[in-house]
């Protein structure tokens, strides 16, 4: 019989609320013969304040034993900026070699966009997850003085770039439009830019049926608001991916519906799925958070584990739910979760 | 008697066409007693192909003798990516210490925006121009092999950050809303992020009447499409500034109307004014380019040289011209320039 052994990290703020709904929908969608086991982990601001720990080696060992990880959100104003981001979230992405950071954007019918003309938005960003300016390389000298110098080093390797570019080509090939756009800034960041561009062109030769395209990151932000329909699959570095996926979420329904997967395609370590939004402390504990992004992250999780039919059922349920929202009174976090659970079970 | 000694760099593609109109409007707006002298420089793709040169020491010496520089656009597909950007444009910005890269965004009446609801967009981005990931620091080892490693080093100094932050505070203080937003990614780029944040907070104490705010660059792209009216003055690093000003241009009328100044506030070296758009080789030579961004860059140039009344006259003329465009047939580059020249003279 089949089983899913899931590590659950509710985290801070609205993280706990949305994860509860994600699990509700997950339980509802799974066939009877699939045994779901979950284990909660208490990472986040509270544990940090109590113990000073963000993510220990023992934590990593414990997490490693699971098939996948579902994360709500980590972060609280009581913790200095960077401590949980670098000490927990990025540490985990790097430790588990989550080099494919997958962020789909689809403007579903009935969903509001700030853009005129209801563009046909349906693309996926494949963001590199373990290199670039996110490595934590760099440092500070003469800190706090008028002679302080702070550096940030973006590290890019042929190994790291090629594997994510190859993954993106394969994803583009599997989609109807078969189009892949490289987003970088190779006219200024010429060292990293040449590496990305050369590898992109080399791998392109192996995928002759995929149409390719290159756009500078600054111009990409223009297209994301003037012609987002032009994109199918985008591959880009860690920082550019961070920036453009927030914009992509904003134009395709907002971060309330933006899902993501931090994927280790080899399966050597468990992949992690999380909404793109943060812990939103301002609305935490009020049942106001939209759990849709987490529910869609559960769909990505299921697809990653091979449950394609169940993933598609969740996506359909969300699509119907969103289409029926217009003009109705706002529902609580749990009400939305309940409605989606009913739909996917049905 | 007063005089302006202007270096003119038409450059490539539509650069030549738009600069001609910029100069037309400049001549028309200047009072009779101001003597305008211009000298053309032939930088760009053609000279690069003919001589291999992008910008020599002798060129810098010659440019130095001018009060300001007007640039059209540099860049052509026949030149490998990065050669003219690093070899000419960035070299000039760095050599002349253009540390305040000023990019105003204002959605003028009658101008089309991709955003719903015609938001009240009126902000200025002060982009640092001589540091960050633009320094060209970094390198490549094992180039072209499967073991290639390419690095890009973002260099940030207390000296460099403080002067641009101070400039931005002064600009915010001079505006009615007196609000300054720092855009960075201090939760991930913690070395540079702490430097920027600490200096921002330190300088803020000297400007108690300026309201301050901090937003991560990824979230800033969301606000730029969901609530751009929240911004008054933004200060940010070189790369983040590059990215968000293209987006800012897109939501406030497009790069056809986005002006910029590469300013050396001390006056030690001439400042350079240029439209945000590129050389657009696809429409070059057809009289299709909109010279408005260049004309608005001329207004920034005049303001920088102390001709406030003339700068304001150009901005008013552009505003009226844009408001009257709706429903009219498209005009050529020269026709728009002629119309603006008539208006500013009138
Ligand atoms: C919280 C932060 C470290 C993170 C990132 O920058 O990757 C977030 O913005 C994201 O996109 O998942
Ligand atoms: C052409 C390029 C080097 C330049 C930059 O990145 O600064 C451009 O995008 C700009 O914004 O002026």
C-alpha cells in the first residue's frame, strides 16, 4: 500500500492557519489506500526566541526522513531581518539542494488582476535555488565606521546552472507552447551572464523543438505588465527569480494564490512546498488569510510525488472556487479550506 | 552672458533621431542671452567596429570640458552583449562618478498605463550609480568547461551609500509628501543590506520631517503594480534601481516617456542625461521613435544646470502634448519634436 510521510512546518503568523487548510485538502483528496503520516516541526520565531536555534543538524536529519515538506511561512518582526531567512529558510533550501524553485503563474477566470485587458497569463518560472547572490558569500570590513565596505558575491557554477537550465528545457518541452525564456542581465553581469547564456545555448541544441528567447531582467519586468502572455517557461537565477516571481504573482491574482515548490529533482533530499507569501503578522490569528496558495502548493507536492490526478483535482477545485468568488462575501481561512476539501473529495 | 557647453552623444539606432529632437527643443526653450554650444561625439557601434574603441582616456578628457552630456542610446545587435554597456555607458558613469541616477516616474493625464484605475503615480527613484553589482568585480575560472565558476561581486561602501542616501533624503524633503522608501533585500543580502539599512537610519535622524519606509525589492515590484501611489522618493542600489525603474516606466506611460539623469552632484565632472529606453534597432531610421523621453531628459539637464523655469516649461509642454494625443493619428519623431519646440518657445 502507498504512503506519504510528510514533514509539516506551520511556522509563524498566518503560516499555521494556511497549513491547517492545506492539510485538510490533502487528506480529502488522497485515495483511501494512501496512508498519510504527518509530523509537525516547530521552526520559526518562537523556537528561535526560546532556544536561539533556527535549524540544527539534528533537525535536518529528522526532516530528511520524510517524503516531502509542507511549509507555511517563517518570519516575525520580533526577529532581526535575515536571521530566520538565512538561518532557516535558505539554510534548508541549500542543505536539501533545492535547486529547482518552481513558481507557476496562471491568471484563472474570475480572478482579479491589476492589469487592464485580462491578459492570458500562464507561465512557469524555474528559479535557480542554490547559487547566485543567495549563497551568503561576501562580508563586511570596518563595520559601523565611515570606511565600511560590504560585499555580496554571486556564485554561479556550470554544474549548478546546467542542471536547472536542463530542468527548465524539459518542462518547456512538456508544455504545448514549448517556449523557454532566459532572464538575466548578461550585458552588465558579464561573468555570470556569459556562463548562463552559453549553457542555455548549449542545452538548447538538445531541445530543437523548444523555442528560445533571452530577455534582460529589467525588460522582463516591463513585459510582465505589458505582455505577460508572451511567457511560457522562464529560467533565471536565484535573485532575479525572487524579484520577478513576486511581480508575476501580483499580476496573476496576487500572492494569495501563488504557490511554489523547492524541488530536489534527484530525490536525494525531500522537496519543500510553500506559498510565495510571507507570515503576514498584521493579519495573523484572525482567520483572514487566504489558504489558496498553500492548497496549490499541496497540488505541486502531490505532482512531485507522482499523484498527478490528485494534483489536477486540487487545481480544478481551486479554479472553480476562485471563479465563484466574485460578488460573494469574504470567507474565513477555514471556510475556504472546507469548501476546497469538499470539492476535491466530491 | 550665460552659456551652455554641451557634449552630444547621439549613439546608435533611434538615439540619433531622438537626440535631434531633444536639441531642437533645447534651442527653442533657451532665452536669447544663453549661448548654446554643442559638440557631437561618435561613440557607439559604428566607431567600435571601425576602431575597436568604446571610450578612450582622450575621449574622457574631451567630454570633461563640457557642462553636461546629452546621450541618445548606445547599443546594436552587431556588437556582443556587454561590450558597449561595460565599455562605454558604465565606464562613463563610473569615470564621471555619476552616483545619483535620477529616474522620475509620473503618470501624466491622458497617458495610457497598463494598470487599472489610473493610479496617481508621481515618484522619483534615486538609484545609486557607481557601486553594487555594477562594479565589474568578479570573474570566471575554468571558462567553457563543466567546472566553470563565475562570480559577480556587489561592492558597497559607507562612503558611496551615504552620499546617495543623503541626496535622496534632501530630494524627499523638498517634495510636498516628504516620504522616502529604501528598497533593498536586507533579509538575504545581509552584508550589503545592513550597511544600507544602518546608513539609511542614521541619515534619517538628520531629516526628522521626512517619513521613512523600508521594502524588500521583490515586494516593491508588487506595490509598483498594486499601489504605486504609495511611493514618493525611493532610494536603492544600482541593480535594484535598474530593475524597478524599468517597471516604474512601464506603469507610468512606458519607456517612450521615461527620462533619466546620471548626476555628479559635486559638479566635478559633467552629468549625463539620457532616455531610459535603448537604441531600438528594430524601428531605427523610420521616424517612429517617440522623442519625449529625450526631451524630458533635456528638462532634467536644464534643472541640473540651474535653468528651473526652462525645465518646467518643457515639462508643461510635454504634459499638454501627451494629454492631446488621444484619438489623434501617430506623428513622426520630428513632428513631435517640432510640436514641443513650438510649445516651449510660445
Ligand atoms: C523570505 C525570503 C528569504 C525568500 C527569498 O528571497 O527567496 C522569499 O522572498 C521567497 O521568494 O521565497
Ligand atoms: C544598458 C544598461 C547597461 C543600463 C543599465 O543596466 O544601467 C540600462 O538598463 C539602464 O537602465 O540605463
